C-alpha cells in the first residue's frame, strides 16, 4: 500500500520520514541523509508532505514542491 501523507522531520545531517495511508496506518519509516531527500521524493508519486515551519523547512518545501508535492 502506498502512503498518502508523509511527515518529514529535519535534523542537521539526517532527515526522518514517516508515511501513512488514508486510514492512518504506517506504511514506512525511513532515515535519509541530507543529499538523499530530493532523490527519494523524485522517485515517488506526489503526495502531501507535512513538515516543520522553520527557515530550512521553507527552503525544502519549495524544492519538494517543484517535484509536484504539496508541502504543508
């Protein structure tokens, strides 16, 4: 089953992702290094992504939105 919402938590060098389906069931959890985030999202269908509101978050949201995602 594919996720419909992905949560993205920022850290300095690693990012934690958490994907859930339309029922709220966990589909995946994944830890990525900074350089692998856009590569990961480029390989998937576009879903809604929830992320923290900070300077780094706004920059990542713009980058991820260019791939067709809706960052909230």
